[in-house]
C-alpha cells in the first residue's frame, strides 16, 4: 500500500492526472516517489499511444502524431517541455552559474528556448510520422519510461543545484535500491516489446545506449556549468532522450535519405 501511495504521489507530481483521495499526502513521501518516475512515463505513453492508435484509423499519420503529442503534453502540463525550454535559455544565455540559474527560474521564454523547443518537437513529430503505426505505438511505450529513467539517473548520481526549487522535494538522496525499482519499471515494458516482436532488439539496445548518452552528456554539462541539476535539467534530459529513442527506432528501419 505504501508503494502504491508513492506511485500516485509521483503521478500527481509529474502529471495533471487526478489521483484517488484515499492516497492522502505526506511531504516525506515525495522524497521517495521518484523511483516511480519511469512508471509514470508508462502511463503517459499509454495515453499518447491510445490517442495515436485511435486517430490513425481516421486521419493520416501526421495528424495522428500531432494529436498524440498534444495528448501527452496535456497529460503532463508541458512539464518536461517547459524544463527543456528553460534549460536552453539558461545555458544558451548565461555565462556564470548564478546567471544560468537566474534565467532558468524566469517563467518567460527566450530565443534559445523557443528555437530549441520548436526544433525538438519538429524532430519528434517527424520521426514518429515516418514510423509504421504499430512501430510508432511501440516506440511511444519504450521512449516515455526509458527517457524518464535517464532523467531519474541524475537524481540518483548528482546533487541538486539550488537551495530550493520545484524539484527540490524530489531531490533527496536516492538509494541504489530505489534506482533499481526505477530500472525495473523501465526494463519490463522494454523486454515485453522485444519479446512480442513489436520492436527489434537492436533498436531497443540502441535506444538504451542513446538514453544513457543523453544523461551522461547533459549531466556532465550541468555539473560543469551549475554544479548539479535542477528540475529544468531533468526535463531537458527526458526530452532529449525521448527524441533520440525515436530516432534510433527510425534508423533501425533503414529509412535513411540515401536509401530512399
């Protein structure tokens, strides 16, 4: 029952989805709820995949992808996209640690954030549009939990960079056992997708490596520039890893421009 409460607390923190009233709330639960961040991603993936699958019966792939993406953004309240935009603004326009943190805290979006978000969404939607419908659904079910595991790895290995912030309640020290639970929540759907033949094992392995590369590359950049991570940094890792996973799945189908 305690683990179920932690999952619902994570769902409430990372999405707009309602949770049962009996769950209640204790600030201490937030410290341990991040273990279910990937499982929350699986819930969001289910929503996005369901919208895509339903829309694809009526509309062409580009429309289905846009509706699916909009559903995912609505479910999360653009939580991660906003973090990615703030990270682009902060790291693009700030020269010192203090200035980077100050810019990321500003609710307004600048040129770096706008351009970065437009490019990110364009690549995401284009990649999903070029995938066959069944593969696109599988890619969504893989990318959402796996990209959130990449973000969770920062909570596990790095220090929070601010004295306070929107991710501060989740930024307590994460144990190896808690991170293992997060890995398990990600591995189970990935293995199931491979075992059922929905995605090639090579694409799944490439996606895992891509998500790991995104976490390592951005993690080092965060450590060097601000000495840790913030909630915006977690969103940036999640968004970059998600796009890279779609690209890995697309590349695995051999759809290169020179091969057309």
